[in-house]
C-alpha cells in the first residue's frame, strides 16, 4: 500500500520537488469489509480521549474507545469501534475487541497494511495506570499482537507512521508509576524495537499528550507540544528522520500546552494544527506547518474551542477530519468537522 511519488508545490516563490514515500490512498481493496460484519447506523456519541486513524486498506476512518461523556458516565472508557464511511458514522460489533481505554495511540501502519492501536488508560485499577498491549485492525476485525518486547504501559503517547522508513514511530507518554518518558520506539512487521537516540540533548524532553504526524512534503515526522514534567506546557517542535531527532523550534510557534489535532493535509501539502489547551483555556485556532515554519491562519468559521480531538486525513473527502471531544466547560459536542481549502465545515 505504499508508493513513491514526486510532489511539486509552490512555496516562498520557488518550486520544490520532493521524492518521498507516502500512503497510496487508492480505492479500498476491501470496499465491502464492513458490510459482512454486525453493525448499526446511529449517531456517534460525544466521546473524550478516543483514538482515530484512516484505514487506507479498507477505505474508512476508524475510531476506538474513549469515555462516553454524553451519558454522564464519562469517567469510564468504552471499547466501541466506529467507522466513518459515505458521510455516516457506523458502529461495528466485532467478535473480538481490545479492552476499553482512553488516551491510546493509533496510526495506520502502511507497510503492514493495518491500523495499529497501542496502550492508553483502562478502567480497572490494574490498568488505570496504563496499558501496553498492541492490536491490529483490518477488514473490520481486531487481532491482539503478541510481541516479544514493547514500550512500557503508557498514557498519552504520540505515534505516527514514518513513510520515509516505512515504520510506525512511537514517543513518550506517562508510565503506570507516573513517570514521563522520552524514549523512541519503532514498530514494523508485528514487532517493537527501541531506537537508541544517544544523550538526551538529541531527543525531545519527556512528555505526554504531544501531537505527532508525518509531514509528507518535508519528509519527516513532526512532534509538537504536550505536557512535560510538573505539567510544564511545551510548544517546541521536533523533526524525526533516519533515526534522529532535530529541534526545529522557531520563535513564531503555536501556544504551549496540549495540542488538539495535528495531521498532514495531503490536498494542501502542509500540516494542520487545530485547538488544544493553553493556560487553562481551550482554543480553536488553526495553524499551518510547512518548510519548518508555523503560520496561523484565520478561516471564516471554525469548530468550537476544544481540547485533544480524534483526527485523521480522509483521502475520499480530500479533507482533514476531526471529531470534537469536549470543551473547557464540559459542554459536550457530538460534532465532526472537515478542513479543506482553508475552510472548516461541519459534516
């Protein structure tokens, strides 16, 4: 499901050609994968701390878990699986599902051809401090992946598929003991391996709730923000490629704190950042990241201020898609929004 493409774009008055490996996003190879599964078409409930990724093999967005804040039972996480297809949210009922969780990491593993789910916070006391199980999702079914080693039990790690190396990259999170991590792992062929980065100056500082995505135009994984030790809000920007982290922070950056959505917009050719938590306030600002620089943009309308959201790029709609999880006042939103050509639209 991978393809080498030459991307041509205009930036700063010059033409840049980039040879990179990016998800194909071709027509679904199994367009009827969900049709043969138990499912129900209904309204997606407002959820907090869910995980979402685009399943390029089967051609739909996948959302898993989170706390259903619409029922007043928001302190307990679910193990519901939802897909978004043809403009509708559909709940699947797989025979096997991962345990309930929130704040898990999810990314589409383009090399292995499935959505990968790892870690998060469970419901019972034994897993409330974090999970470290790995699951694959393909053709509407979940499968537990038994790996010889894996990252520690983590809450709020960052994870993205690195098209340059063909591996899923995993960073940070909070352990069951409450320690923040700054180790980097990679996942490929059903196995985890830790990447030796060297001394700490060559890696982002320990953190949780950072945002991470692959910048297909500039050819590296981008990590932004999060909460550091003593809940210190961060707004540094890092690039990861060829097994190495580089600090690419500049003076003009989004506010420090927990970022909302961070996803590469294949249609526009830049990374989009939306919302987040800064100084105790929820935001609904929109930023573009391209060529190592952040630029704030001002769409004519925007989703309500929100904290961490479930986000992905939907190539069928040629748009960034986010699912609103909550607002600072805990007024819940069962809203889905798309961002295309610089405009936010409720869908």
